[in-house]
């Protein structure tokens, strides 16, 4: 009869010991995986794309920092806009519906693909 009363206590202790051992075994692979991920990230090359518009220049800062240009592309871009009246009789201050927005200055946007 005494063995039957102690049996649930023995099962509870066994479950506790098994769960503690399992949790410590799970921690080791997680730490090991973090080291592997860090090693792979150091081996991979970093890439980034930057854009300079309307006469801005700043690529020399990146080149001085060790980045290399893989690809360079340029395209036309509108730098500023201006509002003009749609007709001669249009008063843009009173009638907002007669205002037309047109490109004012057109410049060039340069796109660089960089690798380090």
C-alpha cells in the first residue's frame, strides 16, 4: 500500500528530471547555430543600391569606404514642379481648379549598385 502512495511522487520526480535534461540539450544546438549564422554572414558580400538625383553627388564617400560599383544606370527625372494657369483668364488664387502643375526642371537620376 505504501508503494502505491509513493508511485505518483516517483512519476512526478521522473517527469521533472526528464524535462530539465531535455531543455539543457536543446540550448546547445541553438548557440551552435548562432555561431554558424555569424560565420556565414561574414563570408557573404554586402550589396546595396543608392540613388542620387538632380545634381546630387556622394558616391565618392562610398568608394572611399571600400565599396565597389557593380552597375551604374541613369535616367531622366523631374527635379521641380511649377504651377501655371490653365487659361489666360484663370486666377489661381481664387480658383484652384484652373491650376495646372508642369515640370519645371528636368535632371538626371543616377542609380548605383554597390558591393563590399
